[in-house]
């Protein structure tokens, strides 16, 4: 079938199962070919081909609301709703978003990027539907990994209590971004192996009512006995106790099984769980056989072999540098433990776990728990290192304040993916953590200029005993600098002058330092002397250096790959105001809007975080006579 001609999904209702199976093959071929060039979330989407086609056949989108939790499994949905022709732009600048996007299609009813939100949103939509006396279906599709998130469990409790008509599709592939962990995952595993619960209940009732001689009395007791039996056959008990009707397990690659159970669910009053078993990566051998889920999100690859296409001489990834340094620290300090919310692979903690299996704790998609768990460890004299993406730390913000900082506990936050991340777009841009961490009492916030300073800051954090400390580091690879064998501590709050200058000062940190140095070199050729400062400690700042700069009335330009509102530049303005200095301060950073997907250089250009704009801003704040000279 020509997928590029698809405009909307109603045609599926006229297709036979044989035709649907052929379409499934076409869909998988399309994904494998297109994502080999653009990259994207391959494994998850290959696993939901039949499920997505079945949902669009049984339900009527956009009248019926389909909500994809996390959203990295929505590519088939995008194709069915007329977006196949844009797949060559997937996750590219001004191209197709890798997640559901409401301004892309009326069929995208909920935007996601973080997990465990769909059930709460579905409950909100159900309440609105019922208040308006409407009758459409609301169908959140959530994975078994996302179901471990606290929000999802809170929403299940509410939906079940209110008895709302919501059809929850539990897509169970035993994986999220990494292999799932936890008791709930174990319970789902038992459900998978226990057979079809509702069919067992129906069969039991049929048998009981046909037993001779005691049929009358036993028939009256059948319902009670049937409910008692569920504690023995067990698969759906957890959900039924929450007030849901449970259907499953369902073979997520068998159309007959899918249609039968989805149609049952559609006709059932009240909240329903349809437990669907799928295979992540189905139809592409390298992804099917992937045990470490390296095919969850991929860059370009060779279709025939599955070999990833990437530079062979690239410096190590930032996550690897940080985790390897932590491993060195753990060898000499038995108090060091690592915690991660389902990001063992993303934060490169595999080797740490292999060497210290009893000191690595993957808590699943549970950022709040991970934060407070770290606090609990710290109260007992341990040195917890919480490796967490910047945007995932947002989900544990109350715990950062209430459980960690308020008690001034020695928790080390490894804030991964800090700054713009590119292709994953606005849900994953790590640009808010400077502002929200800087405002928290007792918190130290730092970001290294390169990998060598990164290992120094990890060593500094492990040596630090006076409260919480956050080390920010970006996505991608380091600069390839030489790494010192001996680690040293960096005085908390100290900055470093990278280039001397007498006319103006650039205060910057992390990823924007090379840009500042390049601009400084260009300006020096015009006779403008620019001092470049590595403001590696965002909080506390190097107040002695700031006093010296401002007493000498040097103009200042702050440059940061984080939001301007409440960011590092704001802290410099606050210092200026507090001490009644008259220095001119300009700020460059992320403007007051969400930044969508694209390569980081493209995004920098879009928002004016460029070498040319640094030069322009410096010329605005230095005395006019200096420019003429």
C-alpha cells in the first residue's frame, strides 16, 4: 500500500485481516527505511504496529480520543493520520515532531514526552465529556514501564473510584527505555503467564451452572465463587480491585485477538484495562534480539546489519565521563552509591552496575521516589549520586526542596542532558534547571567547561560534606581534552579566568565557553580586549571576582544555555542591585518560550545564542570611544 496517500484512518474499517497483515509489513518496512536516515524511536514503534492499526479500526479518531503515553510509540498513528510524507523531516529543524503534537494534527489529542501522564489527562477528558453529556471513547495507551510512575497509579486510583468510562490500553513489552524493574513489573509478568482471566471467569461460570443436582443453589453462588476464584487465577486482580474490568492478556500482534478484546472493552461500562502483550522491535532482527534496548531511540543506521552510523573518533560521551569518574570514586569510598530513574543506559551506568551491583539502584520511572530515596541514603552517611536528566529532575522538584535541601543532605545530583538536547525537542530541552535549582537554599550548582573539569567536579562533589550539590553536563560528546590521572577538588564557588581582558567581561559556563572564546579572539583583532570567565559555579558565585569586576566598572555580558528568567544572568543582576553597582550587564540565553526540535547549532541560531550575537552585544555595552579606537 502507498502509505504516502493515507490522509486519515477510516479506510481501516473496510480492510480484511489479511489486508491488515500486509499493511503491517508495509508499515514496518517504511519505519525501518525512514528511521535509518533520520534516527528516532524505532523499537517502540515496531512493537505497536498491529495495536495501533487495531485501535484506529475499532475506535473513531479524532472523535474518540487516543492518548499516547510518553509518545515515542506514536509513529504509526502519525502515518495513519496523513503525515507519512513528512517522515524525512522527523525530529529535524521545523520538521515532524518525534512525539504527538497538537498543532500537527487534530488526531493528536494529548502532547507528551515524559511518561505516566496519559491516565491523568484521560480522566480530565472523561470528566469534561460527561459534564457536556457527550459519549465518545477515551483511550490512553500506556506502557508497562510508564505504569510504574506515581502519576499513573494516582490516576488509576481516581478513575477506578469515579467509575469513569475510560479504556486503558496497557502495552506490555517488558521494556521501557531499559528493562523494567519493580514489584509491579513482576505482577504484570505473572499476569502474562496466567492466561486469559476474563475467558477463565466466563468458562468457570458456564461449568458451574451445568453441574447436575446442585445447579440451582450453585448457580446462585456462581458469581460469589467466580469472584473468589479470581484470587487463584489472579491475572487481573490488581486492576479489578482498583475498580477496572480487566481484559487480557491479549496478543498484540494477533488482529483477531485484538479486535475481540477491544470491541468487548468498547462496549463495557466503566473503566477498563486491556492488557496487550507486544514485542518491542518486532519485524527487524537487530531490534528484536536487543536485550539492552539500544534500539529504543537510535541515530542513523545501516539497514542490512543494524550497524550504527556515527563518528569512530568521537570523544567519550559526557555521561560516560561522569559515570566513569563516579566508578573511580566508588572504589575508594564505599559510601558512594548510584541511583537512576530507569536511565542506566542513558546515563552510562552499566559498568558501574557491573562492578558494584549492590550499589546501583534503578528505581524505574519514579523520579520523586529516586530523589527522596537519595535523601534517605544521605541521612545514613552514604554518598548518593542521583543520575537524572535535567527535564526528569523537574518531576522531583518538591523532593529536592522538601526532602533534600531543607534537611541540607549530601545528595549529589548528576544533572544529565543539561542545556539544549536537539532532536527530542521541547519536552526534553534541559534549560530550566539553573533557574529552579538556583532558587533553592543550601544548593550548590556547577557545570564544567570540559571533561577534565567534569571529573574534578565529581571528585569535589564526593568530597563535599556541607549539603546538596548539582553537577550539570550536556548531552553528546565531550571536547576530547586530555584527562588528568590525579583528581583534585575545586574550591566551591570559585571561577576561572580563561582569557584576560580590560574592556569588557564575558561570564559564561559549560557549552557556551568555546563560543565566548571565539568571539573574544575576533574582537581582539578590532582592538577590543575581552576577559572570558569560566563561571563554573552558578551557585554560589565567585563574589570576590564579581566585586573586582564591578568596582572597576567593567561592562558584563552573561552567556548561558539556560532560561534567562531566573537564570545565571539574573543572579549577576541581583548581585549588582544588592551592592549598588553601576556596571552595565547584558544577558544572552534561552528566551521566554519553549524551544522545539532541531540540531543544537540550528536552535542556537534561531534564538541568537551565537558568536555573532555575542560580538553585537559586547559592542552595545562598551564605551563608544573604545569602538571608534
